[in-house]
C-alpha cells in the first residue's frame, strides 16, 4: 500500500520544493512492461505518454544488453572501445545530408547545448533563433530558448524567438502561406541579431513542432526558411528528441518527414529506452569546428553500457518492425479518435505514435486549457496515462511506446470517449 502523503513529504524534504509531478493524485509507479505500468497498490495503467520507454518498458533485449555490458566493462571514451564506434556507424546510416559523425552524451539538454555551441563554432557568431513555444532542455544556454520560464537576469539579446507554425491558426493566414510567413519571421530575427551586433549562428527547431501542437505540415513547408538560414551563413539544428527513431511511422526522423536537411541533429530520451544516453550528430566539418574550439569531453557520454543500450534499442526497432507498427496502429488510433463526437473537439491530428486532440471553447478557437487539464485527470482515474501540449496546453497529448497494439489503441479511445462523456461542457 502506498502512503502518498508521507512519500510526497519525504520527496520535498530530500529533493526540495516544487518538484513537479503528473496528476492531482500522483502515480507511485513500481513496475513496467511494454505499454503497461503498475503502481504500488497493484493497479495497472496504460502508458500513452512516456516516450522514454521508446520500445516498451523494461524490454528484455535492452535490459540484457545493459546487464551483459555492465558485467564486462564500463569506462569512458579516453580508452578505445568498439561499442561507441559500432553504434555511431549504425545510427548515422539512418541519415543522409552527410550527417556521419557524432558526440554521445547523457541527456537531450546536453545534446542541444553542444549543438548551439557547434553553430557558434562554425559561424563565429552568437545569435540563436528558436520558436516561441518550445522546450529544448535545462542547461543555462538552452534554457534561454524555453517559452515557459525566463532565466534569472531576463531575456538575452542573442536569442530571438519566432512564432511557430500552427494547424488551426496558420501563420500568414493559410496553410499554403505558412512556410513563407514562418521564413519572414526568421528573416526579421536574423536582421535583428545582425543589427544588434550578435550575428546569426543558427536556427534550432523540432521538425515535428511537438510542443507547439504537432501541426501537420506538408513536405517542403520549411524549404523557404532553410534557404534563408543557409543564405545568411547560419546552421540548421533539428531537435529529434520527440519525433525521432521512427515515432511518426513513415520516416525514421522528423526532419526527413518534413523534407529538411539539417546540419546538426540532436536526440535524447528514446535513444536508450530509459538508460541516460543522448547524442549530437553532425557533418564532419561541423563537428571538427566544435572540437577545435571547445575540446569537449564527457565522462559518461558514449560509455560502453550506454552504447550497448542504444544499440539494443535499434535492434528492437528493426527486429520487431516498430516503425511499421507505429504507422499501422497510429493510423488506426487516429481514425478512431477522429470519429469521436464532442462540441469542444476542434481537431484531431498526428502521425504514427504521436497524436493530439485539440480542444476549443467556441468557434473563435478559444483554447480549452482547463477542460483539457481535467480530461487528463479523468483519464488517469480510468487507468490511462496521457498529458497535454500546445501553446495553451489545450491539446491532449498521446505519445505511447512504439509497441502499442490495436487492442491498447481501442482501450485508449474508449477511455477518452468515456472521460469526455463524464465531463460538463
């Protein structure tokens, strides 16, 4: 039996105040398997949110790979070891655009911090552009891109934020005009950085715009902004922490889905299925520029156990056909969710194992933030774990492990329907 009040008090005493938890009644997890997790009272929940366990909680092949390597050797990359080299070869084989070299680290925050410094090393300039409703991590440099909290000292001049593409409120007034309108905002930001003396180093974005609400952009939508960035001498960074490793179903990477050719790609959480491993992949000239300027070393990045965990995840994605499963089951779930009838559903969209339901209070598309927050709670009470996303947290975020089945998709949809029916409009 879980004494949550005592556990929360102990948590605050040992970890400090304001440690975030999901749900009004936090879930005390003790075990996981596949897309299921169990709490301390033995109740089973369907995990429709956790992209850390990318190929399923406690996948036996990943666990065995970690265990076997931990029994053999674990050290850092100042010693020679084949594991990191074998993995980087396999990882970069999934990419084009001469993205053939990498630095392995422990977290997505570290990866994005390095990527921004790579852009500065290549260009010799300071200015960074990101979207205005994004999240790229927790380091001091990366935190200045966050849309949720401004670091101590206030906004810095070398970071500019531009409006992100949107499905129902498209930049430029229409979906067709959105690509050029997005590029125009970036052009204004580049001009401001140059005028203020910072110069322009690079643009960082999630090519699926996950935190922004997963607008379903046509391939080529980012062509105009990519040309603009390159003409200005800048670097393009694709943050693949959320859409990468086949999550969207048809493409292994989000940048391939949208037709973007990045100079740097970052990745994190799903890479090790829960083991702390992340990476920055770049063109050789970009990585060399960074190495020559910074001389970077990370004690735990790319250690043999981390490399083994990451390699095992790749095994499972391929051996179990999880990208195809994401496409098939995701398409099925999306079709079923699109059939739901509710006056506050403004849109249902997504790709593969990443789906969102947008809620609005009226025909003016007033975001239904409180309604969505309560829906998340109602689903948790019914044994399905999900969360919210979007500029106003007015979208239900559905992002289950890649092993999600049609039967689990049915349970998800039935639970959404049941929770919606129980809520006042």
